[in-house]
C-alpha cells in the first residue's frame, strides 16, 4: 500500500523535525560509550551514521520536492 503524497510529506517533515535530532543524540551517546578513537576514525563513524538513517526511509522522501501528483 503506497502512502498518499500528503501523508508522505507530513511524515517526512515529522522525521526531519523529530527523528533526525533524536537519531543524532542516540548516535553521539553510543559513540561516547566507547573509548574515543582517532579523529579520522571518529569522523568516518559520524559520516556513516549520518548517511545510514536515510536508506530505510527513502520511500518517504522520494518525490516530496515535486508538485502534488494528485492535484
């Protein structure tokens, strides 16, 4: 079942406003549990974590910037 454009737009906004900040806090907390790695390793970890969240949510963000196809 495909989500309607309006629903996807609202869900994308909720993810960006609530989910991403929460994800950032969780990622920083989890990385903080371990002994601090070197700068480049830590940077690589944050880059990977910064990209990985979007893959499962790709279907929500696909086509959001386009005009409403139902209109």
